[in-house]
């Protein structure tokens, strides 16, 4: 007789795009990752009742409500998932922590370092997750394996970019992402936060930054684009660009790393591939190898389809939660967590400070 699984009842706050991605993950993760848990999409909360009812029906939520405080405080809820504008993260997380819940939160964690630290303090000793999902793309995780195995050698350069065209239409700007009170920042929090998490995952701590920001549509309250130079603890140097004015790019986050033994490169718009150049090859053969990272020897790939059958954006969320549930089962510390997200918030704040002052800022 099959062993019964422990039930985890989820309350999710939010009904927008990212809430769709989270909802899909909750329904799919058990099909790809073994764990002793069964997830129940118990209740979803949002302000617009009419839209919320449609969302709940489409995405398999048993209940819908407009009172998130009541839902988060319910005794039958084990997990609170936060999928709302950045300025609302803290209130929900703090109440959920007070109620003893497990907490899964969208990025960036908060709209200020002080707020992020308060949240991290509140969840200390409780299981928590932050949805920096791109580090779970198999090609990115494989890059980390190659780096850890010494295939890149001593890192010299880290180049990061994140371009989309979400803000290129000047008529846009009436949503929460363009209001400082709700988003905290523009491209810095929306895009650069992912790039910073990926950089520290692959190349270690950033120690100082020199940044500039620009708002191409003057009436907008937040930055449309950010560019910066960075220094890392391993003595490598880096450059970062993030912009909502990357016309022609849809969701183009990527990196290049150059080291004493080779080069690595990745772009999410071709997310099943990792480029690798081996400096040990003869000069005539030193060129990027395009590795298709979806075989059984690659991280996470064996959880999904057979070799050669590619995966997509949604699988990065599934791999994140699959790892979390398996860590929850065996014990240990899961990353990225609230503590990791505080670190990213500190770098984001340093970027903003540097852009305002024109000076290098230590992290």
C-alpha cells in the first residue's frame, strides 16, 4: 500500500501573471519531483473579486477570498505564497511568520533593505523560499557545476545583461511596476535583481559597484534602465545592464564568464543551451561549443523529459520548488532564501546609491 503523503495547504496572495506561474508550479511539481508532500491549492486572495473567481477556477484553487489577512491566519493553512506587488510583500510575510507559516515569496523580497532585514528576522527558524527561479535553469545549474569543478579556472570577467521591451511604449506606465510606492524601483528590482542573484550564485560575492540609471520616459517615477560596473570577492570584475527598453528582446537575461581555462555563456531565450569554450583546445578548435543541456547527466533535466526534448520557463519554477520540497523532507538549508534575498536587496540599494552619487559604493 502506498504511503500517504503529508498535506501542505497553500494560501496564495495575488492573481496576476506571476501568480499564474506559481499556480502552475503547485499543480505540476509532484509530477516531476518525488517528495513526501502533496500540495493543496486551498485558497487564493486578491482585491478584484470578479477577476479572482475566474482565476481560481482556471488555476484550480478551491476557494477565493478578498481578505488576505484572514486567509493567512487560518489554522488549516501551512504555506503562504506571496505573488503581489513588491510593497505588499512585507506585511504579508510578517503576518504569515507570526502565524507560524512556511513562506514562499516573489522577488525582490522588499522595497528597502530595512524592510528585507525585518522580514528575514521574522522567518528565522521557519522554512522559506524566494523565487529567484533562473538559477534552476538546467544550463545555469550546469554552469555552476563546471565552475565548481574548475573548468573555468580563475574567473576574470563576468558580463551580465537583462533586456526586455516591456517599457519601450511611452504610453505604458500606469501599472504598479512604474510607481515607486508600489515597486520600490524599476529595472533595478524587476530585472537586475535576477541578474545579481545569478551572478552571486555563479561567481560569488560582489564587493562594490559603480552604477548609473536612466528614465527614458520622464513622467515615470522609476528607472527604465540601469548599468553598472562591479568587483567580486574573487578579484574578477563585472559589468551589468538591465533595461525595459531592449527593443527586440522579450526576456533576454544572460551572462558570459571568462576565466583562465575557458568561457561560459547563457541566454534565457535559448535556455536549453550553454556555450562552453575550453582553453585547453588547440587554437584552431577554440570556439564556443553549444551544449544542449537536457540529458540525464545534467542537473534537473532527468526530472523532466527524455534527452533532446526541451524545457521552458515554467520548469525553472518547478525545479525550484522540487528542490525545496526535497530539502524540506531530508532537512538542511534551502537556497535562495530570505537571507539570500536580503543580500540582493543590499546590492540593489548600493546600485541606487551609486547612481545618485556618482561614486563607487561598497557592499
